[in-house]
């Protein structure tokens, strides 16, 4: 069945390590997004991509990197430059063109903890 | 610059009463808005949307109102149920028919007491 798969659900990282969060979709949506949620806060946009091989920085891109080599996949790498990476990370998708009944679909999230 | 704002961090209502969650925006190019519900440690789920060509959209217990002149929208839940307790986000795509950047408000924690 169609949907968005984020993996892993829980991830532990040592300080100074890079880690990569996976987001895969089979909805055939063009646009993909990465958000971060901290306790008691809203969803802040890290990166987004509207088409393969192209992506834009969101509001808090520093310390993160992404790639979009395939339409189905939009992995997020949390680098050692990200000073406070412990958070809940969400991936979302949208078709490129909106319609009156279009909505963004979200994955179930990855909780990243620095140990 | 926070283009989508939810100024009430939390709201508490009694079961059976109306819940009203508010959202303000600053970008007049926004022409489509979405509301999401989120439980802890889960991804948000879509609730209801509204286009700028309408001022109201209703789906069961959920109604969204849009006041374009005030750049304000609100989500009404009637009657409120304990299962509605969650965080509610409003969101707006970048503008026009192409979604582009999808911006969320800070969220409002709704608690419905039995």
C-alpha cells in the first residue's frame, strides 16, 4: 500500500558522528520535506526538494545535508556540525502541483538522540 | 520571519463544548491552508483544508473559517471529544499552484477534559 517510510524509528548518535535518516515514498509525489520537532515546539523546515536532483534550504538547514537522486528517496544526513541534533525528525511529501484536495503526507518520524 | 503563527500554545475545553484554534499568517500570497493533528511520537495527520476562494469548509465535527482581509483562519471542533486531545498545526504552502516551501505554525496543544 502507498505511503511514506521513515527509518529507523529510533537512532542514537555519538557526538561527532554523522548519521543518515531514511525517507522513502511510493506515492509518486514530486515534493519531499524534512522537518524537525523539538519538545513543546512546532515543525521547523530543514530542507525540501520539489524535483529530482534539486533541493532548497529551509529555515534551519545548518548542520544538515540532503540528496535527491531518486524521486522515491530523500535521505537526511545530520552532520557533526549540527550542535543540538537531539529531536524528532519528520519527512513529508506533496504532489508538485496543488489541487483543492491535496494534502501533505507524513512519515511516522525518527527520534534521534545524541549520547 | 514566522509567516504562519499560532499564538495560543495551549487550549483546554470540556467535553461536548466547542474548541476554537486560531492561526494567523503574514504572506498574502498564501492561497491554500491545511490543518493537521499530531499525537506524541507520531507523524501529523491531515484534518481539513481550505482554499482562499472559500471562507468556510466543513467536514463532520471540523470546520475551518478563513478571513482573508484579517489574514486569519480558525479551526472549530464541535462537539469536542477527549480523543481530540492532541497538538494541532496550521500550515500554508509557498503560494500559487506550486507548493514549494510548506510552512507550519508552532502548534496548539488541545486538551479535552471528560
